[in-house]
């Protein structure tokens, strides 16, 4: 898996499991990209998150269920800090 694909998967985890502080921190890192591709990268990360997340009914709240089912992913995603 290439570096860009790994980064997209990492950002997708942030979209799915991240708390607001983690999402803000990681999206600000992406916004600082010099090549101007930040919006495109974020769009692909959100699309990747859709593929990774379980299918759900429109409007259903499955956030709490995901957090209960995968607490280690939530903890890892939100604990990455600046060393991600």
C-alpha cells in the first residue's frame, strides 16, 4: 500500500472515529499542504470513510455503536497527536 493510500485510510479513521479536537487537528494539518491539494485529499478521505464505515439507514445514529464496538480504534485515532 502506498503512502498516499495509508494517509487516506488514516484520515478516514479520523473521520469515522475522531472526536472534534482530533478532526480539527488533522484537517488543519491537511490544510497546510503546500501543493493546494488539501480539499481534494479531504474529499477522498471522506469518500474512503464511507467505504470503510458500515452501511446504515439514512439518518440513523450509529456513532455510539461504532465507539462501543471498536474502542481501541477510537482511542488510537484520538491519541495520535502530532506524531501521526
